[in-house]
C-alpha cells in the first residue's frame, strides 16, 4: 500500500511530466526561435492564476506505427478555462512539442469537451493553433476528430464568440476550424496557414512558392482576407485577443460589456469642421473622424490591411462597444468592390450576432466599374453587404459625411433598409450618381463645353446635397461634424431598448 506521501508524490510527478510536453529539448528549440510554448501562451493570455486545466492526463489510444510506446500526458493539446478581465473564457492550445501539435482522436475529444462546455456556459472559445494537421498515424480517426470540431464550430457560430490565434504552421485540416471561427489572428513571419503546402503545390501545379508567400501572416491579412489581425510576436497576439474580447459579450444572449466612460460625452472636436475638403474629389482620412468621435480616440480596427477602401472595427461610445463600418475615401475613393463588400458584410453579421450596435460612416462614390469586378461577381458580393445590413436588427446609426451615390447609398445602412437614426453632414451628396456622370448621360452629346459646365453646376446645386433626402425624411437630421460624438451617443441611448425581429424562418439564403 502506498503512503499518503507517495500518493501525493505520484500526483506531482504526473503533473510535472504532463507540463513538460514533448520534453526540455523541444521546449528549448521553441524558445530559441523566439516563440513561446503552448502553456506559456495560455498563461500570457489569461488573468494570472485563473487557468484551470482539464484532461491533463489524457493520452492517445493509437497502437499503429509503434505509437503505443510513445505516449505523452495531455497528448499535445492543452485545454481548460480561465478569465480575461475577470470574464470566463474557454481555451485550447496545440503543443507543437508533442507530435507537432497534430490532431489525434484523443486530443480532439478534449477540444470537443471544452467546446460543449463553452456552449453550455455561454463563454467565448479561444483556440491557440500551432499544428501539423491530422496526425498521420491515426488515419481516419484524426479526420473524425476534426469533423467533430468543425461541426461544433458551426453550432457555436453566433452563439458564443470564437477566436483563433495562429502561432506556427497550420496545415491541412488545421486551418478549417479557424476558418469557421469569427476572428483569426496571425503572427508575422512565424505563422502559416494553407490547405496544401509548397511541396504539394509544386508537384501538382508546378508553381514555386515559399511558405511565407503562400500562407504567411501578411498573405492572409492583405491578399486572401482569411485573417483579421497581424501581431509582431507571441506576446502581442495575446494582448490583441484580450483587447478584442473586451468589446464582445460572452454569448448572444448578453449585451456587450459596458466600461466606465473616462471621456467627455459632450466633447466637440472643431477639427472635424474642416476635415471634409471643399473639393468633392479630394480624399481625406475617414479614420480621423472615427478616432475623433470614439471614447479616448480608440479604434480597434479589424482587417486593417485588407480592402482598405472600407474600414471595420470596434470602438466605445459613452462606454458602450459599437461596431464601425466606414467607407475610406483615402483609398480607391472609398468605392465599394468585391473585397470591401465581403469584408464589411461579415463584420456586420458578426456585430448583429452579438448585439453590438452598428455605426456606419458613408462616403462612397458607388460600386467599382469594370470587367474584373463584373466577372468576379460584384453583383453577388455587393448583395452580401446589402443583405447583411438589411437583416441586422441591432441598432443601426448612419452618418453620411459626403458622397452617398447610387446603389451604394441604399446599401450603406440607409433608412430604407432599417437605419434607425440617419444623419448627414451639410457636405453630404445624396443622389443617383455624381454630377459629371449624370450630365454625361442625361445630355449625351447635346451640350457644348460651356453649357455642360452649367448643367454640371445645376445638377450639383439641385441634387449633390443632403436636402432632397432630408425633405423626404430619408435623413432624420443634418448635423455639424463637430457634434458627431454627442449625436452618436444620444442615438445609442435612444436605441438601447430597440426591439426588432425578422420574420421566423429556418435561415435566410444570403448570396454566398
Ligand atoms: C504526425 C507530424 C505531422 C503529422 C508533423 N509531425 N506533422 N506527425 N502527423 N501530420 C511531427 C514530425 O514528425 C515531428 O516529429 C514533429 O511533428 C515536428 O515536425 P517537423 O517537421 O520536425 O517540424 P517543422 O520542420 O517545423 O515543420 C512543421 C510542418 C511539417 C510544416 C508542420 O511537419 C509538415 O509539413 N507536416 C505535415 C503537414 C501536413 O501536410 N499536414 C496535413 C495532414 S492531412 P518529431 O517526433 O520528429 O518531433 C490533414 C487533413 C485533414 O490535415 C483534413 C480535415 C478536413
């Protein structure tokens, strides 16, 4: 019979073994490359002393390829729960020191367990990914484990926020679970995502591409639009996750967390009065308006490197989290194209899932013309944004700063698709199209240069302003730019008990 001391020692020893994962040598290798281990990442992410690990002693059950002789407690997946700013979250982290962080049946079951718990308890799920994909030795059992996770990602979508951080390689099946979560964060020059790697690509398509070009952080943040954030290193990525979580409710039944407002709600910014150039063709930076009106000038931008003609991100107004969507006239004149429509549509839907009011700033000359856009399906992709804004039932507050032309006027959270409070600046131009284009069509070939200039001016006077729309009640109020912060905060107060539901249905059919 073991003495009590021996029993406790055995317990300590088993814990110690589990915490070493794949061993000191492999841990050192990770540290030498400037990265952290899975366990260290969890500790950095969560409030101190709050992490509770589950299934620490689980091992794989595979006996092919001599695997029965090679078992590590925890099986390369650390799972559990803890707190961020005192709020409960569930976490899993793949441990690259154990079989390259690959997915086994046993460690998939660990993830499934905390996903089910996260759903039951109504708390966000955060995955820290660093994995070679399906564990080859386990064959279809690994694929089954992945599929169990994918299925739960879908069931959890819109119920609890799901966040994926990519720290190292994520190959094959390892990318599809992150792809179905709400946000993906990557680390510059050390994280990679691809379905098939450079070697396979070379064999199949004869293309030569590096890991970085194919699936590096900047490829997914600038070109593919798969990722939403890029961090410089392992330390920064966890801080970004903590900030992201601070804007989100724990689940879809809660409102987003209100923080005490340390900024003056009455604050007026005179700089805003001159931010819109007198020349309607001159660009300006919409971010200046957003940061001017946000509490403490803080705008947490989502997808800052992708489709920069539209801005998406979180801010607080009077302490309340809001989602911001804004055309960016400083980039491609703020035009709507395929990528910006898809980027904004997904963001709008996220905010709507999680009761985050939407503030939309509009300065859009229309949809981008051209065969690339038309053949690429701008009709269907632009429709996604129209669909997303129309179906969103959260408070929707819109400010037209300058251009709101054509279909893009309708799309950008207009009154007609459910805008609750629609403001315009005196500089707003709300019409079917810009004066030049309109005159070219209406008076095609009929006017000399001088008459054409007069016609353009007449059109501008009559239509390129907010007053027609205001006369018709499509704009609730014309406001001065310096009043924007206060007006938005008042509109949020007005809409805080908004009660709107869409007709009951299984689900809509968004044009995918
Ligand atoms: C089992 C694996 C593995 C895998 C890596 N390892 N990938 N073990 N199954 N899929 C092991 C290695 O044998 C090694 O073990 C350890 O992990 C570290 O791997 P290294 O190659 O030494 O590390 P590195 O040079 O950093 O390269 C990492 C890597 C590379 C880029 C991830 O290992 C790689 O390309 N692996 C294969 C990736 C892949 O093709 N996965 C797709 C699987 S199919 P030791 O014991 O030496 O430390 C798939 C389909 C699922 O995922 C579909 C679901 C829809």
